[in-house]
C-alpha cells in the first residue's frame, strides 16, 4: 500500500473507533469547545496553532513526519562549524512584514543576505585582486568601461543596465547580450557580463535575463534569519510542544455539516468543529475526502506542482576556489543552483563557499533542470571538472518526490490564486503559502495563517 492510499478497511476501523469513543461522525457541539485540529506542521500550521493558542482557543496540530518546519529546512550536519545551508525558505524581503514581526517576537535577529556582501576576489592578468568599492578597481581594469559601468562593481554591470531599462516584452526576439549592447554595453563591459552574469547572456532571451537580473537586484535588499530559518519553526514548535503530534500523517477527512473527522495512518479518528488544512497543494489533493472532494479543490485540478528550485550544495575548501580565482559570491537566481552556506556572521563577507563559476556552468546545464537533486549531482560530477577533485554533497530534500511536499512551488491556472472566503467549506479551513498572496514565500505561510485564524475566530 502506498503512503497515500487509504482503504475501506481503514475507514471502517476508524468508524468503529469513533463508536467506541462515543464520537459521532456528524459531531455535536459539547459544552466545552473542542480543539481546532490543524493538519501540517510547516510554518503556516505552526503559525495557526500559535495564534489560536494566543487567542485562548485550544488547538492540536498533526504533522506527518518526525520533523516540523516543512519547506523550512536548515542543514548543519557535516558542515564546518558555524556554517549552515538553507534547503528551503531563506530570503526575507523588505516587504515581508509578517516574517519580520514574528522574528522580532521570537527574538531572532535578521542579518543582511550575504549575496552581495564582502570583497570581490578577481583574477586579472595573472594577479589576484580584491575589491570593495568600484573605485578600488585598477585603471587597467576599468579602461574602456562607460561612465555608468564605472559606478558598478564589474560583477554587477548587468544589473546597472537592467535597473535603468524599461520592462521588456516576453516575446522580445533579442538575446540578453544583444539587448545590453543596444543599451550601450561597452566591449569591456561585455567581458564582465559574460564572466559574471548568472546565465549565459548569449543563450538567454533578453526578457528572461531581465527578470533574473531584477530578482538578483532585489535579493541584494533581502535578509535572512540569523542562525538559520528553522529557528522560526523550532521556536514556535517549542512554545506549543504539548499541542503537537508528530509522526501522525492524516489520510482521510470525513466532512460533516458542523464537524469533520480526521483519520490518521493508524486509523485513529479525531473529531473537531474546525479543521485547518495547512498543506501544500500536492498533499492536499492527495487526501482522501469523504463523502467527496470539497468544491474548492476542483479549482486547482489544473495545477502543476513542481520542484521549481532544487538545491545542491557543495562544501569546498575556500583555498581551492581562491586559488582558482573565483569570487566569493554565489549567484543563485538561476536554477539548478547552489545553496548558500552562510557563516553565522556574514557581515565580514568571508563566506566559505565560493562557487560562482560552478553555478554559472550549472546554469548552462539546461538539461539538468527539474530532474532532481540526484541527477544534478551526477551531472555536476561528470560535467564540471572543477568539482571532480572536490567533495560534492547532495543533501537537503528532493522536494519533487517528497510526498509530504510534492514540489517547492505550485503553478496554478491564472485567476485561481489568492485567499478568498471560498477557501472555507463547512468545518474545513485552508491555510498554507500555496494559497496566499505570496506563494513560494514564508510570508505567504504567515499571511494564510492570519486569514485562517480570523476565519475561525469570527465563526
Ligand atoms: C527550495 C525552496 C526555497 C525557498 N526559498 C524561499 C525563500 O528564500 N524565502 C521565503 O520566504 N520562502 C522560500 N521558500 C518558500 C517557503 O519555504 C514556503 O513557502 C513555506 O515554508 C511554506 O510553508 P507551509 O506551512 O505553507 O507549507 P510546508 O512548509 O510545506 O508545510 C506543510 C507541512 O505539512 C506536512 N504534511 C504534509 N502532508 C501531511 C499529512 N497528510 N498529514 C500531516 N502533515 C502533513 C508536511 O510534512 C509539512 O511539514 C522556499 C521553498 C523551497 C522549497
């Protein structure tokens, strides 16, 4: 039997269990409020639990796995002391007020995203050069650059042009390089763009390149949670340990008029007046609904759940990269991508992992996209001579095949996104980043939790 299948036998066992415990499938309101049941211990589910408890409303959360946090996953094992890798949620953008508030509440400081911090190590005419400001650049390096280009670090030249340009139409026939030349990119600037853009500007469409560069520019303003993103979920979980059941996958949801019954993998039934399904779309669609699927699920029949970003990270000796003249920045906006290994203190810019060149090559490996972390590891080993002698670790989760996640992002048909009252049906309330105005972000998980909790408290 696969993890997700549920049999008639399970159902009958559960119904028998209900009879024994005196619960009925229809359920009735007792004198005491029954706990709200929450399915899913990712950030959304934990935030719902936290807010309900704060409002004095009893709640109980079921998490399928032993680990809480879902798509927030910070890796530390096997890395050099003080380093960590984020395999899931990491960047907190300026407008992510909910994450910022929660971090403040939990006393977790935010530190600047280290992507654009630190010195730039660059190999030029056989010399290793170190830059901090554009004015540090030696004259023989800036000769031939335009005035605009001289205001930028060489590795940011493509951003300089992107920032000044109007948005491009998706069907613009030009390559990125042609577009940059049309904007005035100098011959010397071209060398830098080729060397430092996250994708090959000749083989990337202008519009796609512009989108990537804009995200890169935006990333420069973002922050991360000091010590790791999982501090958010760990702190929430610690606050409510008594109200969390780990290793309890829910398989079946029996929907009554005023109550719902959850059947877990052992066939145990849990009854509540309100059930919050705080799940990504994949697992949500895999639940077995009785007597039938809620109406709102049909809205997402066309959805494709994909592992949009797969993270592979390599732990390498910084000396080896330094010897190769690779700058200590990791460009991560094209996938497949390297995961950032963040020193606990990033402010000095001495990130230990320096893999820009590796990542640039990775970005060209179109065929490796979306094939999973293992495939990327194979390709890395075969195709990147640079890495042959280095230890490459493939870790983190293969989000695509994990049945609890089913992909990092969910693409849904236009027009069917966004929180709406329709997401509540009878006793069921939906939460989770996938159903928020910020899909693919931790902010979305919190926003969805806010909507779900206000729905419950209002009723
Ligand atoms: C690779 C990657 C990179 C990302 N980068 C960023 C970023 O830089 N910044 C950012 O803000 N966000 C980022 N995100 C997105 C962010 O991590 C997610 O939006 C957010 O964590 C989702 O939280 P959630 O609670 O909605 O869902 P999830 O975290 O997926 O939680 C769902 C939980 O439900 C559990 N579950 C599933 N099925 C069942 C069941 N049947 N019964 C019980 N439990 C079940 C799962 O085990 C999981 O714990 C990234 C995500 C990924 C994967």
